[in-house]
């Protein structure tokens, strides 16, 4: 079995593993059954791709979406890895390539959709071709309680039994219940090695905002990030189309995506988003697992997500390359009413509805948090954290005030009207409004009538929204959304507990646009733009998504470190051997001007200590080409021989002679051995 570190550097261009990856790679490569829960963007795919290259046989990858498989296969082949997919979207040439590489024993990774496992022909083929392990991507799809349940994932257990090979399963979000079901269905004989890696994505800036002209808020957010790829998640299909149109009218390149579009139109939208720099997609959550674009710079929610797990997975599509990314989630009382109604009117059993209300409460608690959002988010996933300095509440800690009196007034109005009315009518009562409905219901006779005149209608709206966010009140679907008090509110009503509310939203402070985090310093921005232009030109010529040339993080490192040689550019994260050979000189020319050509054998050593040694051996050879006195017959070593010496590093004359032969050792041996000993 090959070592992981050289392959990590030469194929993928990384000098080190991300946190948590190395243990998982070693477990998978060692033949263990593995269940790994890793954050989106944490490098899950590397944890099965690298082991596939370390050992013999074919790794079969079960993946849920054709677009996702095709992108991973293209990226692997760009890096010089023999990979293929058998999908309904294959061209005849793609299918022929897969079969040819299987027959020649060269294929390392074979991607399949779970639906293909229903075919007896596919099962026979997999028994025949020498499968060494099964990797399951998006493993939560096996769980009937999971948010993306796919019935055909249940066939993976049969496949594992038929092939008798280890299974490595990966997912980004799985609560304890879902983890238990994954283990039961995929690993029925014995528990797998389980790796629960940190959920923190420190490069992602978290921000929430109360809805106040939400279309304008989204347009302002996008305007401050013009030219960056982003996703706007919307609650309805109509909103995706309207928002995409508004973004285009504001000068952005934008498209929409939802499940009601024709399949071909959806495919075109996915392809455009993958390939185009700076494109924005306004989408429903139908646009999800197939997104494998690492340089999405921001994700905005025009409407509240359905749960904290959904929120975490959706924002996790930003900044998968590790470079800075931003999020904004808008929410309002209508969102909360809608999400509560969806849970209460669903067909799930009562215990499941209670759990779903709990998940929504966690998300609302995050939205209404008074301190660091990352602390609250990670606490939900069972992790402790310190204030992050990378969320809107760390940027500008909110002003708070003792809202106990205001909340008790609102609760009193709800109870005295027997929980039959919504926030609008309750606000009229509290403000002492003179309306037909108040007079008709005799609500002007209530003790709470007019006791809340210190706040405006808009301010009372913010108070009711925060009360819903703290789960003190809930809309009752059987009473057309009328507000009902929860047990959580009882201690406040009785005066046993107090509650703090955010003052900034109560006082209707003027909106302040979130700080825009630039990717590089102002000094490096022109170079980054030039590198992106070169990437775009190469991507268009090769008909590849831009990030498959190099992702944003790699270009950022180039702009900041400004390499001046191919050796230096080879040390940039994300520049593997194949990409260095194909693109290194072109990007170096953008940074440092024209670049001298490098022999292919020397190119393979670029960025490594062996490369420096090769150069010193080459210089020593040039000095001795005509002998120590400059009068002998010219003699030289080929680039292949010099590369072999630089890599194998013989330490005595006999070992050097086995590589160079007698004549060359006689001429160059002493000088070469001095250099080799210095380098050891």
C-alpha cells in the first residue's frame, strides 16, 4: 500500500491534511468499516478518494446525484486520476472509457447512483471487476428520518453482503437518531469505526436579519459582493423567479432554479452555475446536494430554513475551499407561522412533530441570540466554543433591555382575548387603537387596552417576533394562526423569571450593511483579478468549470505569496503535479512575467527538496562537462538519470555507479556524492 502523504501532495496539491482527515484516510485505507460525520467543506471526498489510490482494486462510490458524480469525476481526471461514472447521463464515449479502463486494470474509482443497484446486471458486473471497498456519499439518505431519504440507498446493504468488502459512509449532518439508523442499515454485523469531526466552519461569517423589505435587503447584500458567486435560498418557486429577475435588473448575472422547471432547464442551470464565475442562483432547497462548487462566496436565505440542520447544510455550501465566505438569513413572523404550520399539519407521528418543533426552536434561538451565534450553533451539535469574532453579533454586540414588562403585557393581552387573535389585533389592543373590531369585541374594556403606547406598531411587531423566536408563543393552525402561550412563558407571566430582548430592533435602528470581507488586501486585489481572468480563459478553452483549474483559495495564496519560480508555485496548496505541468507556467507568467521552460523530469520534482538537489547536480555536471581541467571529451547525464539520483539519493560510489555507470561516475561521482551528503 502506498503512503498517503506523497499522493496528497502530488495528486491533490495539498501539503497537509485538514483537521480530522488523516485518521479517517488511514482507517479507510486499512480496510475498516467507517462512518464519518464531517462538516460540509471539511474534505469528505478526499477521505475515500485518497485510499482508493493507495491500494489495489476499484472503489465503488454510491452518490445521489448525476451532476455531483460528473463533477467529481472531471476533477479527478484533471488531477490525473483514472475515475469514471456509469449514469443515465453518460455519452457512449464516456461509457466506453469506463469499460476500457476497467478491462485494462487502470480504473480506481467508479461512481454509481443508488438506483443502479436495482439492476441484476449491475450487481453481476460489480462482482466481476475487483471491487475493494464501497464508499457511500451523503449517507444520511439511507435514513427514513433523514431529510433526503432515498429508498434505493437501502440496497447498499445487499451490495455490501454480495461483495463482502468494507464500507466507508460519509455525511455532513446526522443527528443521533439518523446516525443510529445509518449504522443499523449499512453495518448490521458490527459497529463501524465512527468519526465525529468538528462542525465548526470558521471561515464562514454568520449573520441574521429581521425582514424589513426583504427584496431590498437581499439586493443590498448582493450589491456589496458584486462579481462573487452566491446562492439565495427562497421559500417558494415564484420568489426564485422574481428575485433572479430583480438581481439581473440590478446588474448581476443571475438565474433561478426550482423543482417545477423542466429537467433540461434544471440541468442547464446547474451547468451554468458550476462553470461561470460570479453567477448568482436564486433557488429553492431543490438546489442542494448536487452543488460541488468550492468557491461559492456567499449564501443568503430570503426565508427562514425549516430547521437548524437544514440551515447548517445550506450555509455549508459557501466557502468549501476554506477562503472567507458570508451568510445572511432573513426571517420574520410569517416565516415562523409557516414553519410551525408545516410541522403541525404534517403526517408525522406526535413524537416526531415534537422533535421538529425542537429543531425549529433551536434555529429560532440562533436567530434571536443575544451573543455569539457560532457558540449557539455549535452548542446544538454538542460542541463547546468560545466567541468566534466572525458573526454579526461579535462584530457589533447588540444592545439589550429588560423586556419582561413588555412581554407580560403581550401575554396578558393574549390570555384576556382567550388566545383567539394574531399579533396585529393584539397590537391594536396594547396601543389603545379605536377600530371597529375592537369595539365589536368590546376589547376596549380590557385591562390591557392601551397599556403599551410606549411602543409603535412596528416595535410591537418586533417584540411579538422575538417572543415567537424564544418559543413563548406559537401560532395555532386550528385557530387560523392565532397566538397561543406556551409553558415556557409561564414563569415570565408569574414574575418568576425575566427576559432580555434586543433593543436595536425595538428602536428600529437604521439598517447597517454588514461588513464586506475582502478576499485579499487592497494591494493584492489587482493580481487576484488577473489570476481569475487567466483561470476563466483557460476554463472556457477547456470547457471546464473555473474551479477545476484552480479554486479561489489557491489563487488567493498565489496573489499573497507571489511565487517567482515553478518550484515556488508548486508549493501553493492545490497545485498538484498534473496541474503544475498543465497550468503552472501560465499562472506564473501572470505573476512574474515570462518563465523559462523546465524539463518534464525536473517538473515532476518541482516544489520538493529533490528539485533543489536536481538543480545543484545539474550545475555540478555543467562545471565538469569537460572534466576538471576543461579539456576532456564532453560528457553529461540525461535528465532522467539526474532525477533518479535526486530522488533515490545514493550515499556511496557503488550505489551511484548502479545508476550512472562507470564512465559518468568517474567524471561526476565525487562532486555528486558531496552534494548528496550535504542534502541528507
